[in-house]
C-alpha cells in the first residue's frame, strides 16, 4: 500500500516523500486507518516494523485537519528513554517539515537552560510533546503544564516502561489528562501488568498484533559457546575481515563496554562506545558518526537496543547473553531492518548457558552453535541445566531505572517547497 492512498494532507505527503518513504509496512497499513478513525488502539509489534511512523503520520494528519488550541499541548508521546525521545523527535521533524506542526522533546539530564526552554514550551503550548516519564512529572509538579486541551496520548515501548518501573509515573501523568482523548498503546509484549494498565486508560480499543516477540526471519542467528577469557580474542577474529561493515556489540554491563572498547581501540579498529556514564552530547555525536559510517563498530549497553533507527547494520554481536528473551530480540533486531539481511552472533559463557536456553525456548528453536576456532583453545560444551522448582539459579537483573536526558526543542515554521 502506498502512503498517498491514506489521503494525507499534501504538506504531510511532501515530508513523507522527502524522507524517501513510499510503501507502508504491514503494521502501518493496519493501524493508520484505525488512528485516523479516532478509535483507541493496542498495537503489539516487534522492533523494526515501522511503528513510529504508524503513530506519527496519523497524529500529524489529525493535527492538520482537526481544530485545536495552539496555546495548549495537543498530543503527548511517552517513551522510556531519552534516545527514543530524540529519535521520535527527529523523525517527526522530518515528516512535518512542510507543515506548521510544532514539537518538543522533554527528557532529563540537561542544564538549567534546557529546563527553562522546556518550561516555556509546556506553558505556552505545543502540538506534540515527546517525553520521558520522570522529566514530565518534574514539570507537572511545578503546575504550569497546559494539558486541558490534550486530544491524543501515545505510549510507545510500553512494556519497556513497565520493566523500568514507570507504572506509577505513567498513572500519575495520565491523572492530569482530559478523560476525553484518543489513547494509543504500542508494546512488543502484553504481560498481565500491561493488560491491567490498558483496561484503565483505553476505551474499547481496537487490537493489532504483528509478529509478537519473534525476530525477523532474515536474521541469521548463530552462537559461540566459549569461556569468558575467549570472548575478546574471538571478537577480534570476527571483526578483522569486517572492517568496512557496520557492527554493534552489546554488553550487559557498562564496565564490559569500557573494557572491550579499550581492547578494540588498541587493536586499531574503528570503534567507540555508548553507555549511561557518557554525557548526552557525546552519546549523540557517537551515534551520528556510526550512522554516517565514520565509525564502523559501536560497543553499547542495552540503552541502544531500542529506540535507534539505523538501517544496514551488517552484524550484531551479543558479547554476553541478555537477561531475557525480549532484550535478545530487541538487540538482534538492530540488524536485518527494512529490506536487508543481517547476522547476529551470541557469545555464551558457562554461567550464561541456562539463560540462553530460556531464550531458545522463547524463540521456539535452538540457535546454531558455531565451533570456536581451534587456535583459541578448547571450548566448553553446551549443556544448560534448566532451573528446578525451588532451586537457586541466576537472579534476574533488577532495579528500576528512570531515564531522561538533554532536551531538544523543535518549532518548525511553514517553509517554501523546493
């Protein structure tokens, strides 16, 4: 289906054309008509399916074709991380380039000047606000956020927000909003707590399910069963013939990211790192360099597994096994996006075998185990022992994380078409 078949405003179609979009993805085909009809929506879709455009395009269209108060906040998009807020804000700016739709991204970590810019926009009105929960609550507590005219509420990566401990924050934000509104909820999974939230905030929602919790078939998944000390030498062997390819290496801990980046820099690979200890400006510049192919290898924590939109990533490597199946799917989903194929490798140390076996259960099949090169020495066998009831085993990763970041404010004006 072509985007012009949705009967979008001409100025919006110009923005879509300028960004190089022509055909709608399956999730876009299904949800855009529902959103344009004014119905509430629950959409389950895996990463890389085009869900950001699926809710941005009809929201922009509604703002262009329905009356609204310019002195109020008209729509709000709540997201779990600053990275996702930035990505959505940039995508929105591109799509709405030829319109007069205004937007602001509200996320913590900036200085006092950033907060002042956010305050001005939230008190004087904006068509679209993209925010992380903690930062929005900081503004709501000040009493100046104009939400009386809000018509559209969107929760993106809702399951991730609940995992990060934002359930109460989301409820608090919603308590400030008008009851008469359109609410859209996008999530990769539907745990019980998500259904409870949906029942509270949505009215007779339509439901759309697109390939829940399964990685794209285009991804070639393979794993290496190794000892911990074999991981760094194996990384270098894998990367050596791929020096011109784009590779993301995921680590579960910041310390592992720092150590591995140091090792790869000493080996003269084009590499840099992203994790929460870095200033936001540095993270954004590193991501831009990777996107523009000035940088070939990116070593990152799970902060990058969601909320980035970079096509043609050739290889994803899990330096360690993710904490759960959803993290695994979101990590490897960074490759094989759009029409491209991709490869994902996972390194499995002895203490990680049980965890990976649970991921294979979620996938519904075993992942091919590739022999470790003989020169790296003997490797362990893959013999996971699934946890018995009442037994010990690994503890799940815990702790609530609240995310924010430096703000980005966009107020595009009507521009002449080229």
